[in-house]
């Protein structure tokens, strides 16, 4: 029987390389076991653009429907941008986990903590640190798209976020992509081996 | 700076292959980082045999000295066989962990739990299950050294031990040596990434 899937919520300051690490993790997981990674589709109140289809890029809902979903506890975490809501619906996550799929999230600190509160043992939270603040600054500058003012602001925000790393279950340092991806994979493997998740296997042997 | 070492306490029924899994884990760890595995030397009250030297095969102590060590809280766990004590002294473990060495134990259930009580976050407990009771029976028979009566007795004892798997932090199934060794290694990696052990790294970035 396939083990129940896990929600892997990863946060960290802008520029730390969360997206790259997660892409590498997904690549390795999909190579080892195709279809093992599920993808969360957000719910939004903004209008579809171009060829966007409901249930593909987003679930498109009215403001009233979205607010009802919040009230019903069907939205795990959400945010507002430019008058529109964007949120994570909980039911698709449960369905994917029931099928044994793991779901990787590159998400805000509040988003990670909300997933952890909602899913407990079925979620793991990981905070990614830069090797140093200098390195983070270099990476932000390396993008070449940010003004000096914006870089200063992002570094201040990074420090504020790093102060909250202790609210996560695991902390890793992204000084090497392969190492960081390997550490995320080790955490996923270990989490699934926790006794609370395998006590049934032991009971079946008796 | 090298991360603090970890005590890895592994228990499981006789015949489950704990020793083989641990040997494989140690081989991989030593290949990746020579000297990274420390070895616990037991204290005993039995007399040295042949060329045995104090501090090599065992620490040899008198019964009075051993009992004083117990009273002083310097013995983490111990057992008695044929009128002699055999125990694990705590100070060498602390010294090895301070140097960043991990210490692997193939140990009784009570021994694992005692190490966990004494060292808390610095110890991890893993219970190894057989793939099935039939497979365990085959392995015990495969040794070719046990009487029918002894095999029946060992299987009864195995069931009693498996009932206690839930007292461990992790449970793995030894259906494949490489997979089981990889899982132990993933657990060791993940344990060292726990936020409680890395909060200082985050603080140093601020």
C-alpha cells in the first residue's frame, strides 16, 4: 500500500532560491516515482485571462463564493492582492494525499504555518536560509531588476523573516542546490517514517 | 562548524537484520566522511580475557566501581548477564558528540528508550520491523543454529517487542537492505536539520 502523501511547505526570504530547490526536489521525486508529486491549484476571485480554464490555472470563484469557502473552513490560507483573493483550497490537498501524492509549496511564512495548523502530522514546514546575508544581497543584485532602494527593503524584510525561522519544524541552508534538495528529500523520507504514521504496519504483524 | 553528533539507537526483534543495516549505514557514512562515526565502548565488571585492554574492548571496572557509576548517573543503561554488569557510560558519548561524531547503537528496547531519556534531542530512536512474521521466521530458521523450541520462543518474543514499536520515534521495515540503510541515513540527516538544532545559524544571520 502506498504511504499517505505529505504537504511540504517551504518558506524563506526572497532570493534564497526556494523555487530552484523545489524544482530540483520535484524533478528527483518524479524521476523516481512518476506522478508522486501533486500540484495545488489556487482559488481566486480575479477574472480568467485569455485561455485560462477553471480548475487548470486557478479555480475561479466570485468574491461571495470565496468568502463562503473561508467561513466553511475550506480555504487553508489566503491573501489579498489588488482587491482579489488568492487562496489554497483544502479538499484537493486531502484527495491528493489520499492517493499518496506529496504536495510541495513555495509559500509565505503565514501560509506554511497555516498549512501546518490545518494538517498537523500530514504537513511539514521547512525554512530555507541563505549561506550569509552578503550572499543573499549578491543574489538579489544578480537579478539586475531591482533598484537600490528595493534591495535595501528586501534585505530588511529578509532579516525580519529569518527571525521567524524557529517557528518552522526544520531549517536548512541553501549553500549548494544539490545538497539543499537532498536535505528536503531526506526530511520527506524521515517524516513518512515517524512512528505515528507506521504504527499500523507494526500492528498488522502481530 | 561541524554539526553536533547524534546518538542513533536502533532496536528490533532478533533476526530482523539490525546489525546488517547498521553496518551498511556506517560504511556509507564513513565513506562520505571518514571518522564521522564514533563507537561506544561498554563498561563491564567481568574480568579481561586474553589480550583485552581497558578502554579498547571494554572499560573494566569492579562491581563496586560500576555500582558507584550507576549512582552518579554516569551509566545510561545497563544489563546483567551471568553475575556481571554490562553498561553504556555517558561521558564518552558526550565527548564524541561534541566532536561531531554520530554513534550508532544496536541495542535492546530498554536501552534505546534510556538513551532517548538521557540525551533527548541528541538521540533518535528507530525500531526495525520485519516485512512479515513469515519472513522473520524464515530468517531465524535460515541461521540453521536454532532448535524448533528456540525459534518458537524467539517468535513469541519478537511479537512482544513489535508491540512496543510505537514507543520509538521512527519505524522502518527491513524488506531491502539498501532501502532500510537509506532510510536510517535520511532520518539522521533530517534530525540534524530540526529547527531546534539550527536556530543559532538563523540568529547568526541577523
